[in-house]
């Protein structure tokens, strides 16, 4: 398989506080890979380093043959690496349609704006019903749909999803994960950061377990699901 993203020996610190220690992971083209772990393990920080919202002390990040070390976050988006942040972060006073259009600001995405808009509205029919509504008036689940659809407007080859199930009802969590699997089936690779280990491993091909800033375990989703330590620590068994 073609390696789309490769992270090697990533170290990161906030001042004197070491957050990531030698983190290495990869995502192959066409895969869903999940990075799981408890709150504070460094999962979101890993994504922020990959998308260039943070700068590591050391290590390498290569996306589709491009060294991301010297690139800015907007240049990374132009390459097709797009992050959907934790907490949705929609523009509350703008309509659903205006939020979606904001996702297609890059040169590479503008030409496919109509196509990508239709893709997002087909994946999330609720957004079509709310198209003229202010994003701040949407429910939490609808805002999460909007955040993901806005990310798709940038025409990603690799979508970084940070805690997409956070604060959602169990029924809506299932819906969101099923839609992530559908996005992947349409050709978009996914790196998924989640505390919901069960749902993550249900749709992923492979996974990594991050503990206190280091990769503690790695393997296929089936291997991690069968691992006694994973089942005890993250699956409540």
C-alpha cells in the first residue's frame, strides 16, 4: 500500500512540559487509522503538529512525499491535508451555507465548490434542511456534521478528525462514525483521534494507543480490540 502520511520520532513540548515523546505513526492511502487514548495523552497535540498548528522540537512529518516541517498550516491544506478541530468551531453568526463556503477558500478547492457542497449535503441531509440557518442555533450534533462537511469542502486527501463524537448522544455517535466510514469509502483517507475506542476500532483498519505522550501499542483494529490491556483500560472490561 502507498504510505500517504508518515510521522517519525515526533517530540513536542509546551515550554518545559514534554507532551510528545518519539511519536511515530503512518496512514496508508485509503485507510482509516485511529489514534486512541485517555484525555491528556497528547492525541490532539499530535494532530496539531501534523497540520502545522504547532511546531515540534524534533522529528519528521511527510505527507505524500512532501516534508511538512517548513510549511505553514494553509500550505498543508493546499496539499490536501485538512483538520476538523475538536469542539466544532463553526462560525456561529454565519449560516450553514456560509460556513460551508468558508471551507473552500483554497485555490485547489474553489473549482470543485459546487461538487463538494453537494457531497457534504448528501452525507448530512440535516444540513440541507438547515442551509439558511445560523450555525450557532444548530444542535451540537448538527454543528459536528457542519464541521465535518466544512472540512470536506477543502477537498482533502487525508482528513484529520479530532474527537468527532465529543458531547454527542450514543445514537448520534453511531451515525457520525458510520458517516466517517462512508467518507472513507468515497476515497478520503482518515486519521481519527478519539476517546471512544469501541467505535473507532469498529471502523478503522489500524490503530495506535497513545499513553502520556508515547505510542504504547500499535496494530490492526482487530488486534487492538482483542488486546487484554486495551479491553481493560478502554473498553470497560
